[in-house]
C-alpha cells in the first residue's frame, strides 16, 4: 500500500461530542487515520463543501447471508398469504444451499455494502453452523470464521454473535430445514468457547458474543446455561425478543409468561443483553427492560418488510432504554434510512406529526449516540 501524506480536511460540519459543529478541520496521518480534530486553521485544506463527517456507524443486528434472498421473497401471491413464516421457509431454503465459499461471498457482499453506507462495525447474528447434511464440519466454527474473514477482508469490525438453536418451537415437530442451525447445549458451549479463544488470538478487529436465537428456538434450561456462560465470560448476549405475536402467545402457552416477563423473572436480563425487535411489549415490559439496563435493537426495514410491527421507540426513550439499529435481513442497507423509517412509522401509528416530531427531536439524538457506540 502506498503511503499517503498528512492531509487536512474541512467539511461544513463535524459530529463531535454528541452534536454537529462547523469550523473544525480533520487531520489524517500518513496511514489515512484521523490523528486530530481541531479548530480550523488557515489551511491549506481539502475542502468538503456541503459535506458532514460522522463517526462510523454500528449495525447492531445483521444476518449477512440473507443478502442472497434480497428481492426474491417480495411478491404478492394470488392467495395473499405471505407472512413472516412463509418468508422464513424461503430463507431456510437459501440457508440450506450455501457452501462455505458461498457464505464467505454473500457475507463479503453484504459487508461491502455496509462499508459504503458508513457502517464500520457489525453485530453478526450468525446461525448457520452445520454442513448441509446437518453434521458439524471438522471445525464446527468453519462458517463463523468464513463470516469473520469476510468482515476482516472488507475492513469492518465484527462482533460474531454465535447463535444457539435447539428446536423448532414449543410442541413443534422438528423442521429438517433447521438442521444446519441446531446444536446440543454442550456442543454449543464448547464451540463458543473455542471460537472466543481462536478469535482473540487472530484479530483485534473481531470479537465474540452469545446469541440464544429466541424463546421459541431455545428452551429455558438451554437459555439459562448460555446466559450463565456469557456472564462468566463477560460477553454480550443478543436475542430476538417479541418479534411476532405468535412467538409471544407460544411463550405464554409454554411458560405462562410473556417473553420479556420470562427473561426478567429468570434473571436473564442485564446491561450486557440486547433485545432485538422487542415490538410486542406491554408498558410493564418496557419498565422491566429499563430497570435492568437492557438495550433494544430496532430493525425498521426488516420489521416493515415482514409485517412484524413497529418498535415503540418513543416509549423506550421515555423509559431511558438505549436503542440501536440493525439492517437484519439486508433488504436495504442504510441505517440513516432505518432511523427515518422508525420516525415515520411512529408518526403513522400515533397519527400525530407534531407530538411525534417533538419526541423524535429527542429521539434522534439518542439514536445517533447509540449508533456510534461500538457493540460491547
Ligand atoms: Zn434477526
């Protein structure tokens, strides 16, 4: 790589300390890294007119391989019965076709698109572990490592959130299309432990977290073991929570509690926990999440694409719950558009532009602050 000279950039605005400021110059060193941000000197600068410089964005929830089904699940059938669950069957079919090389290529494509929209760190919720016959590869972390390599090659940081998947659901027949995801508790914890060790050794741009898929896909005992392991190793836990009404009703049927109530009463919630989606929640659940310091991740494009519902971000912000954003199914990779969608969804839902707008003035600042913090 050729060495660059020190450069001084002067955009109209620079985002520092939680706000946009003008008359600041950004100095980059010979390796192209920012060495200082300071009051504008007399130049010479590279002038960036009509431009703002922002810190890199964090994409807190991604399934990189789902990039391959973009545009292939969006049609209206004659029967109009398409739903989250029919989308999921199509996604499973794609997941079952991909070879390790395909996983690398699809992930690299998704991560490249992320880099082009200003994303510099991704929380990758990775759940394809096994070979196409459902058996583990010689290295059970082969596919996780393919995804990490893709992020490293593109140059974005990655938190590989290794997914625990046990079953089709409460009182549900096993689904052969989930065979590439499923591992026993012992195997999952062993493979997670090995991955933490291997990643720490190889790259300081990558780290590992635990991701019990959902209360549907992981039984309570399994979930408790994963949670205890994560606490002991001080790693983050991400989990799909209350994305679909059917998931909430199945949880109530199995445990007589909603997903958030279950996680709360079983001691799973803490400030290392991120609840992805958390759409179908009561005010009491919002309070419980706030009390335990839980983070919520909204994925507005996917949530509208799959008809999941709207994350009640106004309620979360009122309660002091931090909210991050994720591109999730990669239908669109643009976190600024996701932030805008979230605001528009709430305007539609609350039917009140003014009050919603006032709320969002506060929310925007929260949103931005959260986006710019690295996943822990
Ligand atoms: Zn997801």
